C-alpha cells in the first residue's frame, strides 16, 4: 500500500528524503520523517487538529500507561482480524501511541502488518515520528485520505473524526473498521472535580452506512492518577480543556491524586 499524490492521485513512491509520484510531483519529508500531503486550498474548514499543548499532554499521559488496557484490547481485536501481509490505516492517529504499540505486539507475534498514520496536526505527527515505530505518517484530512479506493484491510478510528464515507472508500471489501468512543461515565470524577454539575457523555448511535456492526465491547477501569501533572495532562488532552474557564481549571491545581473511571466502547464493523 502507498500514500497517493494529492494532485493526481497516483501512488507515491517513498525515497530517502521525499515521496514522488510517476507524474513527478514531489513531497519532502519533514526533518522528523512525516510527509505533508495537505493541499492548502482544500479542506480549510475542517482543518483544526489538536494543538501542541493537547498533544504534549496526551503523549505524556499515554506514555505513563494509564490506557494500556485499551491498547491491549485493541491489539486483541487487530490480531484476530489481521493476516500477515495486511495493511492498516490509523485515521487521526495523533502521536501513534495506540498503533505503534499494536504494531510492535503484532510483530512479536510474527505478523508482518503495514501501518500508515494520518493526522491533520503536524505537531501530532512530529511526536508520532519521534517514536521511530516505522509507521509512515502523512499530514492530511481523514475526510480526504491520501489512499486509493479499497486498499486497506483494517482502519483504526480511535477518538478521531468519523469520516465514514471516506473510511468506506479506502477499505477493501470485507475490510474492518475499529472505532473507539468514550462511554457515559468516562472521566466523570475528573469532570466532577472541575464542574459543579458534571454531565454524562452522549453516546452516538452504532449504525454506520455501508458497514455491518459485528462486535461491541465495553471496557472499564478505575484509573488512579498519582500526581498533579498526570491529572493536568489528562484534563488538557480532553475537549473540556478549552471550554473551561480559568477559574474552573484552577480547581485542579491543588489535587495530587484522583481516582476516575475510564470507560470505552470498541465497535468493530465489517464493510458490506
Ligand atoms: C482525540 S485525538 C486522538 C488521537 C489518537 N487516535 C489517540 O487516540 O491517541 C483526535 C485526533 O484527530 C486529529 N484530527 C482532527 N480533525 C482531523 C481531520 N479532519 N483529519 C485528520 N485528523 C484530524 C487531531 O489532530 C487529533 O490528533
Ligand atoms: Zn502526482
């Protein structure tokens, strides 16, 4: 599988310092290793990826392993559905924390799986590239993925935008989409520490046009945050961070420990 050229849609061949299509369009790799395939005139309305504060917070939080139980569950699902030689797209990959760990475990299991990461945030891909996990990564929108039709065996959609028609397009027939969403009480105690009236999360419908839902798996864990830094990082990596007044945010400053519920649903779909 290859990235495709955003100008002519031909496959891009990877060279040491750049990607090139047969028509001669070239895209330099950044010094970190990712490639920018975002056409500046396109998709400006949908270009609001995560910023550096969120990304650094998420990287530091995830690297502490608090969500290791979710990554393990994702690995189990990937392992079940992937044969050696398969290709996976991590759509809205962020810092590739999930996909790099899953890839490593699959490799230990002697499965050769190619992963590709796409995110609209350059900062996220800078951190992803620094993981040196061998996952080629491109700055692009999940609503206009730089891949041919029917090229991938599996697509990961972990807390990223639900660009369903695009996910349908790039998956092979019978391809698998694995979606992760937060459940009602996800991080409830964290919200209760900040808001007077914390609300429950809305859980979206399961129906996705063009796909059959083949599995849902709810996973829950009470996570014990052991420092103020971890609490602040968890808060900063959520969408609440920018919606919360400085006054409410400061309620976290005095907390050094917090136990909060993490709960997710893994939804596995097969392309019809
Ligand atoms: C909540 S983060 C999840 C990141 C990663 N999947 C994880 O769970 O660690 C959502 C990611 O989607 C990216 N994103 C948002 N809109 C996007 C778009 N239109 N195209 C590609 N990525 C997008 C953000 O930059 C961010 O990295
Ligand atoms: Zn081209």
